């Protein structure tokens, strides 16, 4: 299974136990999922901008706003040329 092979490869490269790699991967994954969920809440208007900034930082909120604006511009261009 590829996941197990990747885990073993990382353990060898980093000279760490597979359990340590799994724990770090879980920590990183949960943190990423939390950031994405918070940004999603902000973009849907479920939380205020200031709250999102406090929770994930100014840079991520700005990035999300710019990405949303770019997508909306692409949609507008696609609909109206």
C-alpha cells in the first residue's frame, strides 16, 4: 500500500519512528483542515473578517479574498466575455 511505503520512506529519511511521523502528519493535517474550515466560514459570511484574521492570520485571509476575487472575475468573464 502506497501510504505505508510513504510512511516508511519518511521515517527513514527523517530518522524518526513511524509513530512520530504519523503523529506529526495528523497534527499538520488537522491544523490545515482547521484553517480551511475557518476560511470557508469567513468566505460564506458565517464569521467576521476580524475573527478570521485572529484565528488564521492576516496573510491567509488576504490570500483567500484575492483568490475569491479572481474566481469571481473569471466567472464574470466567462459569462459575459
